[in-house]
C-alpha cells in the first residue's frame, strides 16, 4: 500500500509512526522548575545524536491543547536535565510518571521514585537506573506550534553514571546485562531480545 501523510489526521499519523519506528528506547527525564520542584517523565521519541560533542535528543510534543509539557518548560527555564535509560524492573514506575500532574507536584514524590543529587546539574538522578546522563541544553528545535506540535531537545552530556552490574570486563556497558525496555506500539513494550553478530564491511 501507499499513503499520503496529508490524508491522515495527527492521531493516525502518530499511530503509523509509533507502530513502525520500533523499538524506541525510553528517555526517563528529570528536570526542575524555577521553584526547585523536580519533575520526571518518559519520552520515547529519543535517540543518540553524536559522540563529539556527546549529544542526545528527545522530543516532548505539545499536548492536545497546544500547551508545552513541564519537562520542556523546565528545560527552557534552566537548561538542565538528567536522562535515564529504563530497565525492566523500573518499567512500572516509569509508566506511572507519564501521568499529568500539576507542575508544582513532583512525580518523584508522588510515585516514590528514589533520587540522589546529581554531580553537575540541579535535576536529581535516579540511582536505580542502569545508565544516567546529566545533560545541559544544547538547543531546542521547534518543529511546529499548537496542539501536538513538535519540539526536539538536544542535550550535551556532561556526566555519565552507570551501575557497576551492567559493565562488561572492558569497563563499558554490556547490552546483555542491562535488561533495557523500549516502546513497542500502543500499550506494548519490548525487552531486549536476541542479538546477532554481523561484522561491518571494510
Ligand atoms: C513510554 C512512554 C513514552 C512516551 N514518549 C513520549 C514522547 O516521546 N513525547 C511526548 O511528548 N510524550 C511522551 N510520553 C508522554 C509523556 O510522558 C507525558 O505526556 C508526561 O505527562 C509528560 O510529563 P511532563 O508534563 O511532566 O513533562 C510518553 C509516555 C510513555 C509512558
């Protein structure tokens, strides 16, 4: 089949993207507002961008009324966030923090997510996350305004945290030890499955 995206409304287009761009890793992002209240939310429109300078990107869309999400507003206000990867034991807590709370209420407190101070940025870090990247804002690219409008947040990694248990003998993360989850379309998620080797051509 063949389809013109202009023939789809935003909801249908979203379904096409989220059921075919798979699996999507999950960025569990902590921020703080100007009053110092912490915020935590998951984002699966997320990926690595480049290693020099070390840069990640995730996309908090506007809500259906065109309002910016707290995560975006906090980053616009103070330019800092911590981006955590999510392992299977953290799945339910991660999902709980997708609830829309008033901006003065912290998902950390409401859902009893553990936190410790970060090394270089103000937003707190989740110590149980397998990997956490403290980030400073590089730039925000506004794709569109209004309901479901798109925003891409690029962050420079300024500090890396990893649990010792996920490291391999070479001191780097070993994918087989992380038990990462990723978004699988609708209410589904993936756990990492089979890996197979395939050397790249010269
Ligand atoms: C697994 C998962 C992935 C999500 N990915 C995104 C995403 O990529 N972009 C987005 O705008 N919202 C995404 N959401 C919804 C946000 O987490 C939700 O709107 C949240 O309330 C935003 O919180 P905030 O207003 O505190 O920033 C996702 C939710 C879940 C459970």
